C-alpha cells in the first residue's frame, strides 16, 4: 500500500527538518519528572499493553499501570505492576496515589468527567494529574473524526505498522484547551500548566509530498496566532486541597 522508498525519503526529510527537535513525548516525560516526589505512588492510567512509560518511571516511583488490554507486559513480581481494569472505575482505594499520568487516552473516553473524577478520588490532596492527548482541531484528529472507524483503523495500522487491534475509536469529548480545562476543573482540579504542542507530520511519513505539506502546516501553526490548532495538549492539574480551618 505504501512504498518503502517513499518511507525512506520521508525519513530523510525528517532528518532535514526535525533532527534534534523535541516533541510531545519528551515534554510529557519532563512534566512527569518535574512533578514526582521521592518514593511517590504513580498511576499510569491507560498504560497500554507494553507499559512503556510505566517501565521508564519505575526506577523513581512506585508505579502501577491500568489498562483494558487482555495482557500487560509485567510479571507483577516487581515494579511496574499492572492491573487490567477500566479507568472510569478504578479498583483502588481513595487517596492512594500522588500522581496520575495519562497519554493518548482522553480522546477515546466516552465520559471524560467520570474518568477525571476517578483520578481525583484516587489522588491525595495536592496530587497531580499529567495528561497528553491530541487536539480535536488538529488536522489528524479532524480526518480521524470524519473517517469511518473501519477505514481509520486499517490506515493507522498500515502507516505505523502496528496491529489493527491497537487502534481504538476516537471521540474527542475533552480534546480542546477549553473543554479539557472545564472538565478537569469540574472534577475538582486546579490548572497548573496547559500547553499546546506541535509535532512533526508522523501520519504522513508514507508520502514525501504530503510530508512536505505537513512541514508547512507545522511551521504555520507554530505561530502564536494558531496555537489553538496545534497537534497536542499537554496539561498538569492539581487536586484541590481543602482549606485548613
């Protein structure tokens, strides 16, 4: 479907335009580590089958990952620990974590308010939630929203060379700067940081022509005037701590 020589050309274009640049995963890691306290308990909500970030952080925190995947890449004999479960019905005691992280999950949620309320429940007062999610107004999200799921699933699988089972439906119910802020605040959080980030044209790495158009789009949306349509939302919110009487 996609020619290998075109992929190689796109890889060369990436090196020309983006070598040395940092993108959303790098900023996500930075935000997490900035908000980690010594020996803190961390919940990776929607950790994925391979617990990528859970494994990365298990040297500095007591990490538990939760996901609906049928299998999780952990033996549960040492950190990170993995639990199969629903992020909207977390099987943990209230106030049992210091930080909740979540990457590429919010766009799939049917009820973000319910999930954010669960995050607030399991966090101790003053605990943080760090979220990275696509922006509803990014061109990739717009195309995904307009494409039938069956076709979207097949295309993403081919572009990124991943199993179709790893591609999930997207709903984008809290995926703008204003909607994610409003929904988190309604769940009892206070904003500490909210950034709109751009990304290289990862979804266009199969066509040199489209990749170049993606580079142009990235350059334009990097201007402050177009901050609201950048590719990703990275935010840090804190659970409201009751005032001492």
